[in-house]
């Protein structure tokens, strides 16, 4: 069976999703989980985009040892220099450099002739190869490019030292038959194509990203690029969990293997949801909460008699576990530490102590503590920046009734260590709370989105709030978790504001 390398771009293309911005603690935690998931190549970001992005990529490159780490670069020598500076300490650093090849891009964006584009591509690959042991070259908008021109430029960049040739469906335009045919054509007409790995990178604008990726591997691609949950620019990218499970379930059709650990799918998906605030729909394939639910009586009867009647994927295959009581009020520190290890977290002594305190507080309020609750606590502790916090919630109170004007009173500690408080009204309890927070915070804030969900089930479930806003013109997101929905909402608001002052603020200026 042929082996397919998995190139994960959740931290680069996925992080370009509108409203998503990850700090370097969150990017590192996600990178650790992607390593556990078993990806072969991890695109940690775009090093030249900002100093914060550079530092986050550098830390990932120095920490992750079992995955080849790559960074994106435009066809500019300064981008390549920055990428090398960020990635040089990785176990296996790679450069990912791209250049558009479609007529519409060359004419209107690059404003270059085909001959000039070929020369620039060759020059950049040559320069990149002088620094990096592996260079991936991507033909941006390959699916709308002239095939004979693709053949010419691919042959030249291979001669220049490219190790991987990526043919993206940048705007999600092509069909599986067309995309597969492009790979066939390239394999047939590029004389030195056997010297490189062919890679597929598909966007989901027409809902065909996974289907196109499968068509690519059927026609010679040995690397597939995508993101967890399919997040990314516009309608997103190929969902890696869907691609991996399709290969596993349909081995008869797709005789390919990967290094992915399928039982890590649900955990990886949940972490991406939590850190990005992008919750997957209930009917999302493989990881949606309804993926293994059966409402129809006929379906229920069939599953009870034989699960294979209506379930082609078992929940256990992708790591879906039933929520069960794992620890309780009388659980000690040793048992808690063991559970932390079982869940795959590596916390410092200080953060482990913070997590245990949070766990004990939760057990006083919640009768049953599940893996999902612990996952939420540990993720928040692990990705918390304790050194750059500027605003902190001290106390709040909301007065609300069907015949009263909602009023919120809030006390905050400021960056200067002062305690400030005030009260404001609003049309609802959350609005009054947010109006009060905005009055206390000395920044220009505009809230653009707010969502609230529960962690697990039951009336004592934790509440998780996500917000998107602009702070001083900078787009940020924030999240908060608490037993009370209003406290979770307040924490999400403050979390978003504090993110602006972290060093790892990421610009989103490119896509492929």
C-alpha cells in the first residue's frame, strides 16, 4: 500500500480564518496535539508576517521533535531569510515558498510575464535550497493554470532543488475529475517528476476539498495538505480527519496508509474548536456531535441489532468516549496528576498546581467531573499567559428582571494594579455587563460576535463563551469558561482585550 504524507496547515491556513488569532501558548499547545495526531509536516505559520508570529514559530520549531516543521514564504528573499531564522533549530526544517501560475494571477496580481514568473520561481527555490534541506514549491492557483505552462515551470524548479511540488486548488474551483487529470498530466509530461513528492492542497468553496484530495492521491499525489475541522480562508480547506477516515474505511477503494493516529481525531478537533472559537456543526462528518446519533426508529432498531447497519464508522475509531465520572470531590493530588498525564498534557509545576486548584473549585460546584470538564480546565491553564495579563475581573453583579432595566456592576484590576469599578445598564444582562466592562477598559472596543455553549450536558455543565471584537482597530477573539454564563461571558470579553497586548499577535496577509 502506498504511503501518503500528511501536511497540516491548521496553524497557518487554518489560523487565517476570519476572527481567529492564536497566541503563542495556544499555537504551541495545538502543535503538541498535532504531533500526537501523527502529522508528517506541520506548517507552523508565516514567519515574516509579524514578530509575534516569528517567535511562536521559532518556539514550535525548538519544541516539536517528531514532525518536520515548515513556514510559508512569498517569493521574496527577505521572507526566506526570516523563515530560516525561525526554523533553523528544528529537527527537520522546511521552506514552503509559493508563486502564482494562473493567467489571471500573473496578469493582475503579479503583473509579470510567464517567462518572468519562471525565472522568479527558479531564483527563489535556488535561494531557499541554499539554506533549507527541504524546499516545497507551490504553484498558487494551479487548478486554473495552463497545463503546459505548469509543466515548464515545475521542471525548472525541480532542477533548482525543489523537494516537493504542490498543486493547490486555491479557490476551490475544480472538480475531482479535473484535479486528478492535472496530476496525471504533470506526471506524464514533466521528465524529472520522479525526483519530487507531489502534493495536493484543496479549498472547499464548492464543498469538494476532500473529494479532490482523494482524486489527487488516486492520480499520483503522495502528500495531502489540509486542516483540522477543515478551517481556513473563506469556506476552508480539506478536513484532514475526513480524509484520514475515508482512507481507513474505504481501503478497498483507496489502498493508502498514513501515520495519523485516528483515536486522536476527536481530541484534536475539540482542541481546535476550543482555541479558535469555531465550533463544528452538529452534522459535521466524523467529529460532529450527531455523527454517531440515530433519531429514526428504523435506524435505532437496525443499530441495536447490528451497528454496521447504519454505522460505517465506530465512535471508538476516532476517539469518541462517553462522558463518565473520572474524578470527584475527594480525589487527591496524585490521582489528578495521573489523569493529567493520561490526557496527554505536560504542565509546569506552577500550572499543574493552578489546574488542581481549579479542579477543586469545580468539584465543590459540580457533582460529576468528566474528561470533557478536565480537558477544558487543562487547556485554559496550559494556554494562559500569566505574565502579560493587563485586566482581571475582581467582582461583578448583574441585576435583571422582566420589569427592570438590566444593570451590571463590575470591579476590575487594571494594568497599573488599581481597582476600578462602575455600573452600566443595557437591554439585556450580557449587554449591560459588556457596557460596564467597556466603560472600565481604556481601549476602543467594538464587539462583532458573541456565542455561548455548554461543556458537556446537564444543568451543572460548564458554560463556554466566545467573542470576536476589534480592540484599537485590531481584530481579536477571546474565550471564557465558568459555571455561570455571565461570568464566562465577562471572562471571554476580558480575555479578548488582553490578547491585544500579548507579543504573539498575528497578521493575516496571505493565503494559498
